[in-house]
């Protein structure tokens, strides 16, 4: 049986690669998954029934990250030389470099602008056989790039694979007609987040004062912050989060991934951080009026837009229509990706 290696470094990659692993499994490929112990990555894979191996302890800081990278890469290379996979797929430098050294097809999947993650691009792209990214990044013009007319969230949130649960309000302890919103603060501790500002405590206080009392706010805070009075902590299994986002009145946060997830589900998403204007796939979503980006220092504009959304009688139909237009313009990236990779897979001699 031919083998595929998958390298998972972030929760969004667990979500995105799950249907890819399942699709190749149906074609008779055996998957071997390696995962970094970051946030809820390992928990998600376990809940999905995907066995994963952690190659090295997670380390922090530049020196720690370098030590971890070398350890993970050397151990993955040993496993690749023993197992002889036909391809290594992932958003990591290992997928490219180990693939080149072991003779496997190396497929790097990424949705961030190279300018936003320059170190990753310098280490991974030159060694990759295939660089797979959204069409909004076609302007980067990297050799061997392949682009699709969608964004990465549609791998797992496309309507053909995801339907919002009807009982999510009950799980949250709400009534069937109760309105709620989600606020999420990211840790902002990745290497490319150095110096990046997001939502601070003062903005949380202003949000609490602005949001109508009939809207219950559920918060998920990766950084130490004081939860405003009346807000509730969001304590659901991570795989249920998208069902929550799909039914929320709006989302406010300072991370990229959850902003995009809320937006493609038709929930207006407001984001405040220094990456605004630098991430092409979010700029694309913003052009459809599904997401709104604000830079630190422009909190008043965010509050104005939020007030407009929270008090607007036609907000939900408006954003449902925007989502429908967005989906009609996009492709389902999963079958596109499976066809692309299947056409390039080659057995080892």
C-alpha cells in the first residue's frame, strides 16, 4: 500500500487536512500523520480518529523554535527513508525539505502571503515540488505554484461538507431564539506574530458597553484578559466551534483564521490587528462585505461598524446574501486538490 505523510502544525491544518486524508484513504493510500503540540491540534486529530505522532517537544523563542525544527525535521526524514512515502503534504518547511531528501513528492499548502511569513517562504518554497495556495496569491508568481479559486476554510466549511447544527443554542445554555455573539483573542505568539498588536483590555470594555444586552457574548481568550461582566467563557469542544460561529450574530477578534471561518459561514466578522491590509485571502473576503479589518488605533471605526451590525434589522439576510455570492464565485477546493495531487503521485522504484 502506498503511503502519504501529512505534517500538521496548527489546528486549522488538522481541519483542512482531515477531508484530504479521508479522500486519499478511499483511494487506497495509507496516511501517516505528524503533528505539532500547538493549541488544540492534537485534541482535534484525536476526536477525528486520526492517529498522530509528535516528533519533538514544542519550544518557544527563536532558539527554541530552531532546535525544535531541526529535531522534527531529522526525525521525519528518518521515518521517510524507512517508509518511503510517495508524497509529503503539509504547511511546513519539513514537507518540502524532507520530500526533496527522501524522493517523495513535496506539497506545501499555504494561504498566507509570503511577505507576511517571509521565513517560512524562504525555507519551504525553494524545495517544494508543488506550492498550493489560493488564487488571490497568484500574483506572487512562485515557480511550481498551483492556485485555486477559493480559500483554505472551504476545505472543511464548504456546504458540501459542513452543515450548522440546529441545537447549538441548547449546548450554549440559551433559548431557541436567543441572540449571541463570539469574541476571540488569539495568543499572537507565533514567530510571524512578533510585534503584532491585537484587541486590548480597553477595547473589550468598550465592546461590553456597546453590545446590546439582549445579545449574550461568549468569549475565548488565549491571552490573559479580564472577562467583562456578563460575558461567558466559550467552553465547548473545539470541533463544535464552527457550529457556534455559524449561528452567531457577529464575531470580533484579532486572529486571521477564525475571522475567515466566521465570514465564510455568513457571520459578519470584525478583526483588529496589525496584519490588516497584509493578508490577501482576508482582503478578498472583505471585498464581499463578509469581514471588516481595522488596524490598532482605529478602534472607533470598529465600534461604529459593530453598532451598525448589532442594531441592524436586516443584518442576517444581508450577510446571507453576501455569503451566497461568495460561494457562487468560489470552487470547492477539496476535489480540485485531490485531482491535482493524484495526477502527480508517483510510486517509488
